């Protein structure tokens, strides 16, 4: 049986090929700096048609490989074809930053998008956040908390969030990955959810290599509604961890169809 690492490596080869193909089709800007550190950059992808005030989808990738957002350009294919601007973000992670401190770089990137995306044809008032795997954990930490206010963003700057294949309890992570002394640290985000975005889509596959991903997705969706939030749970039958994001990349994917409704494409 293939190991988790072998599955990751095989999926990354496919992802690189798909992303190279997408860059041959769609206009893009790579390595746009939002901060001074060499890992603080983002890649912007544009629809083929000219856009003004287009919705903007910001993607935070997982932690199974190098911090290399160009690998995940292909995740935006269906979004781009539907007229959205797609942005893949890089930021500092372990060993530079442990969880949850690395989320601050993503917040800085969101601030850059809010301040500058109008110049690129996007609408800062229609900004959506997507995270996969470890990126879903960071995206949840950002979307369900008020920390973005410290960076200058309004509480509802994020109009919706899609969490794919993530876990949401820092207390269950490997100790070396977590800074329990961080001012941001919450043992279990689901227990608090101090801020609720307008809508959340929570996704996991039924064949996840990470056995906690599906129960964590169910628990997160179940936690949002009683607090007055809007949540949609999608269980992808037969999908394993590294292919759950394909359901967003492809126009007939259940996740993309839910995203399309949420964004209003």
C-alpha cells in the first residue's frame, strides 16, 4: 500500500503538470510581493475575458510539500472559467512560524488583496477564502476569528470560506508543529468560533488518508449552525485526501457547484 508521502509526491507531479497547462491558457502574475520576507508572495490568475469588480478567491494550500503556490494554479480552473480572479498564496510556515502564527502572513496577504485587487479588476468586497489540508486549518483560524481586524480588515471582509480536508483542533496536532504560547492559540477552534463568516462550505473525502478529516469536517459543520452561522457539509464519496481539491477545480465538481452558488457566479 502506498504511504501518505508517496501519495503526496504522486499528486504533486500531476498538480504541477495541470498548473503548467493552466498557465499556458490564462494570463497570470507570479510572485507578487505582499511583504518583505521572500516567502510573502502571491500568484494572481485572471479570467480570459476582461473583468471589472470580479469576485476574488484566495487559496491556501496544504503543508505536505514545499511552500509552492504555483503548484496549485489548476485548482482555480473552473473559477477562472466562470469569471472569478483566483489567487494562490505563499507565507511563512514551520520552521519559520508554527501554527497558528503562520496565519498572520495569510491575513497580510488578504489585506494586500483588499487594498490592491481593484487595480487588477477584482472586487475587494467579494473576497472568498479557500484552504486545503493544513491550509484549511489556517483558513478556519482566520475566517472564524476577529484577528483580521488588527490588520485593517473589516470583520466581514471574507464573504465566505471553503475548508477542504482540514482538521480544526490544534490540541491534536503534533506538538512540534504548534506554538501553544501564541496569543492566537485555541486548543479547539470548534468549541469557540468567535466570528462567523456569512457562509462556510466544509469538505472531506470518504477515503481520506487522514482518518480525522471526515469526522472533523462533520464536527465543524455541526458546530457552526447552532451558533447562528450558515454551513454546508460536502462528503466526497470515494475521494482521498489529495484529490478532494479536484472537486473545486472541475466545473462538474460538487465543491465547485457549491462555491458557484456561494460566490454568485
